[in-house]
C-alpha cells in the first residue's frame, strides 16, 4: 500500500462514526429490523477498498434482500449508497488516482440494486397474478356448483396477501316470501361473527374495521330496504 492509499485508509477509519450516522440518517428506519447493518457495510467497504473483491456489493445486496423480504424495497439502500459515496469521495478528494476505482465500486453496487429491485417487482407481480388467478378459479367453481366453500377458502387464502383485509360477495335474490333479499354469498371480514346480526342499508353492508384474525363464510339473506 503506497503512502496515498495508506493515508486514505487512515482517514476512512477515522470517519467510521460519522459514516455510520450518515448511513442511518439516509436509511431513516426503512431497512427493518437489521441490527448492525451499518457496521457490516462499513467493514465490507473497508475490505473492498483494500482488496477490490466486491465484498461491499455483496454485503449491500444482503441488506437489500432482507429489506425486500420484510415488505420493503431497495429505495433505502439506494439512499444509503448515495450517502456513502459522497462521504467516501470527500475523504478521497486529494487522492485523484483512487477516485476511478471508488466510482467503479459504487457504480457496480448501484447496478446490483437495480437488478435486485427489478427482480423483486417481477416476483411480487407474479405472486399477485397467481393470487388473482386462484380467486377467479374459485368464482367460476361457485357459479358452476353453487357451492360457496371453495370461494370462502380462496378469499381467506389469497386476499390478505394482496392487502385486502375485508370484502363481501353478494347477489340479489328475488324469490321468497319476504321479497327481494340481498344475499351475501361469501365474506372475508375481521368481525365476521358480529356481522351476522348487522342489517344492510340500501343494499350495501356497513364497512367494519378490526385487527382480529379474518374469518370467512356464508351468510344468509337480509331484507333490502327500498
């Protein structure tokens, strides 16, 4: 290691606390429960600056994938990368021979985040398509057999992953002594049991909000008010 590289390494080590603080500020709590991620990235960055073995890119990819698995995305990692790049380039401001290698390292990390993000979006789109396909299949089975069990199971299994906590599927039944009845064929609702006793106003069920475990099932008819 020549004198310029040595002085850069010393300056980088002296800025560890500042770098960690800036990284945490850039992430703004968006990386989930990944304790110590700042230190892991800084260790990998220090190693890569010395060896050029891609350790920082690998460490950042691990952080990004964990954020995605927790329901997040790569935006926070991109902000962290921008913050670190500015800090490291400021340390290397008088080390012109080091700047091309530093820029290449951060550019490779940025491309990696782009690929990871695109892959995550494709996976989520495919998962959403699969959920909707299963719900559509259950609807067709219900139309063909008039049996609502499979539809209730489909609502319970496939709507919550799509971010839908409650819904109902109803139809207007005109036959019967009591006149037109709005019949709920299937329902996904946090308070399903309580909803059995709630009347329907103008043909629409009252919206309910609860954080309990969703229930699904078939409900009989309710009078339709005119």
